[in-house]
C-alpha cells in the first residue's frame, strides 16, 4: 500500500466514534414553572405537575436534542378556583390545547457543559423560536440506581401576547419568566 493511502486510512480510523446517549425526563424532578407580574402588586407563580420527554446527548461531539412535553391540564396555581380560571379559554385553554412543548436539535456547549438550547416553543398552537438558558448542568451515575443521570436548571422569557394569550395585558404582565429544574435518566 502506498504511504498517502495508509495515512488516510489511519486518519479515518483514528476519528473517535461519538456516543449519542438517550435520556428520558424524570417527571418527579422536572417541574416547569412560570411567573408573571400581577397588577403591579406582586409576582405570581404557577407550575405544571406533569411533564415528559426525551433528551439525546453526545457531550464529546457537542450535540444533542431535546423534546419536552408539558401537560397543560396539570397547571397548579395553589388553589382550585385559580387553577380553573387559568385553565380556561382566557389563558391556557387546556381543553383545546392540552400540551405545551419545547423542541430543540441545537444544544449550546461551553466545553463539556450544556449552557443553552435553541429551539421552538409551542403554546396555544403557536410555535415561536426560543432559546433556553441552561445552568448547573451535571451528569453522573445516580446514587440509588447507578445509572447515568443528568440534571440542570433551565430558564427563558417569553411574551405571552406573541402566543395569543393577551387577556388583561398590561395589568397582568406580558413578560413571562419560564424556569424548571430538569433531570433525566439514561435509557
């Protein structure tokens, strides 16, 4: 064999094979939340008690994807009357739009740490670009199961008007802060 061909083959086979790992969202440690200014008096918060999804992650190749689905009907504002009001047509309209979703196939890395995700956020059947900030990203074997487990804190800000949720703006704020702890188990 000639020397250039040997060098080419050695180079091709020396390229590391990256491992794309699949993770399933741990719903007991993933609670999407939001906050909004209420009539200038206070910041009110709500959370969703049911979420699901998948994450693919290849840290070595600095790539991956995210698909998070939130059950809109699991909205929890702290008491039943307020839950009912927020689930109604003026706000989340859960009977017509039962899910909220974030998808991304572009993770942003700083070294080996995920620091963001560029994707699409769907609320009330309106889909818009959204970049999530990712902090405290950490992967390690989970102490109880010894399976690889990843977690982080995610956040973003949206304009609810852009998603067709304009009731009571500006008295009730347009700017909505989204945040969530998120954990996922390797499949």
